[in-house]
C-alpha cells in the first residue's frame, strides 16, 4: 500500500473512531456540537396544516424515525409510553419523518405506535441532516433557545428508558450519576453480576420517582435476580411492590433486605409503612 493510501485509511479510521465516540457520549456528530442553535422552520404536518418542530418549552424532544423497519416501529411504540409519562411536564414531543416515505405508510406506523405527538414531514431531510442523524430512530433534545442540549442515538436495549432518563436529567429530576447508571451499560460488565444488579437498582429507583411502578417492579426483580445477596436489591423490590399495592410481598422483600443488612433504613421505613396493610 502506498503512502497516500495509508494516510487515507488512517484518516478514515480516525473519523470512524470519533463518530463512535460521539454516539457513546450522546453527541449527534462532530457536525452538530452541543449548544448549536437548530433552525425551526414550518413543516407540513401529517394531520394537515403546518407546525414548527420546536416550541417555547424547557425541553423539545425531536424523534427522528422511519416507518419501514420493525425496530423503528417498535421503538416508536415504546416512546409512546414514555411520552405519556412526561405529560404535564414542560416537555414538547415532535416526531420527524422524511418526505420520501408515503403518507399512508407513515400513518399506519404512527397509528400502530399510538403516539400523541405531532408528526412533521422533513422535506429533503433538511432537519435530519442539520442534526446529522446517522441512524434512525434517534432523538435530539433542545431547550427554549432552540439549542441542542442532548442527543440519544439508537440502542437496542433500554432506548426508551434512556430517552426518559435524559429528559429527567435535563429537568434536573435526577443526577448525572443516576443517569450514568442507565447510560453506561458497559461499566456494569466490568464488576460482574453485582454491578448489573446495582444498575437495575438505580433504574428501579428512577422509575419509582417518575411514578412508573410497572417498570420499577420489572427492574427491581432483575436487580434481585442478579444480586440476591444485595440488600439494596431486596429493598427496592419491596418499595416497588408497596407502590403497586402489594404490601404482603413487599414485607417479605424488606425482611430479606434486613436479614442481609439490619441497618438498611429504606427496608425498615418500607416495612413500617406497610404495617397493618399486609393481608
């Protein structure tokens, strides 16, 4: 291989590495730095008329999707649930789809997903190119000033949870550390099962705070599955069961937590809260 070809290969590899790093850290790409102000043109709405993708709210959630792949449609279904859980918050959702897709195909995907957000037609994929979306689906987040403040590239696991986590982080409802427990699954592999269990504990706690008891219970059961010897896993399971109105099983979970750690304040408080309620 001659010198010019070697340089070309090295340059391409360097670019690929940067792109991968950008996705891992939530950056849209090197073309769209955080803090960049996005344009806000009037776009045709699938429902008729026109609308702008961004409004004067704390967080604009721009969902870029395609209606012709199963994984994109399934992700849209998950985001529908996430959208409903953020109702009442200063958050505005908008789905963005390229104009190259037939309207009937888009309508079918949207109806199946059950999303409530407006669906806007991205003529010539101008907005998608501006944000530099490399793979669909993906979600961009902007603030009141139309500035790009976060970007969530597609992931096969926990995508909707990550989107909801980013919203809660931007609204200062959770800390960076709590979000990192969701956003960095690779770190859980380093510490083995205990780290995996710890991650699920954090996820359950996050869902409990947002009132999503079903998801909290699901994460709590996974925490116990991966960390049967971890008091915190049984404590958060107890809290999740209590939130679901099942104090009988909750007390059993709190008892397991206290057997592992008699000083577990959360388990003690939960058990006291359930006193007299267990059938």
